[in-house]
């Protein structure tokens, strides 16, 4: 990971609420030969089953979903504000229809796990899938949550064990 320094997950100094909910992230799955990425602002970082983990949510119709289902690992990549347009492109275009990574001006790089991230990222979190579960509307305890799903296109939640973290040097 040229240009990046390895850190422990516990040394991530940034606020996870800001990183994910305000700054956004790219969820990327695949390998150097074939991958897809998408912008996300839902997810989190934490501890479960005595492991440092992330969790993220992807709808089944998203192209990235196919890669997440196929692969055993994925990355979360976080960027400086100057890459907001790139994140908008990756969140509004499908990799099925265009080379959105090229359109966004991002440079793919293969991480230690074999997953893909981007040279422009300021923080990269590599994850190994350890659990998934589909969102079930029968379990909503707050009626306002259903408003996030007007088409009943419920997300799949993935929990990934954090296997490596990298910050830009």
C-alpha cells in the first residue's frame, strides 16, 4: 500500500458519525481484474463477537451487491471534501453502464487482502465478511423507518471484520 501507513482500527482518530454520515464512503468489492464501488452514508464501526468490525448496507439491485455476494472481502474508503464530486458520480451512476471510476477520476489500487480501494482515499479500511442479514420490515419498531423504503427495496447488512486500516502518509 504505497503512500499509506498501517494503523490499528482503534487508532482511527476521526468521528465515525462524520466519516460515514457526512463525509460518505465508497464500498468496494472485487479484485484487481473486476470490481465495483458505490457511495454510501449508512453504516458504522464498532465491536461485536470480540472483533473490530464495520457494518454497511447495500440494496440487492446495486451492481456492487453482486461483488459483495461473490467476494470474501471488501473495502471502505474515505476521502477529503475535494473528492465530493467523485463520490457523487460513484453514487449516481452504475458500473453496469459506464466506467464510473474513470469518470470520477479515481485510481484503483489492490490492497493487501486482494480487494480494491483508491489512491486518492485518505483512509482505507479492509474487511473480511463475517455476517450478513437482510433488513426485514416486520422488525421495524419505529414506523418512520419504513419511509426509507418506498419501493420495498430493503438493504442487506454486511458485517465485516476489520483486517487492516491504512491512512494516507
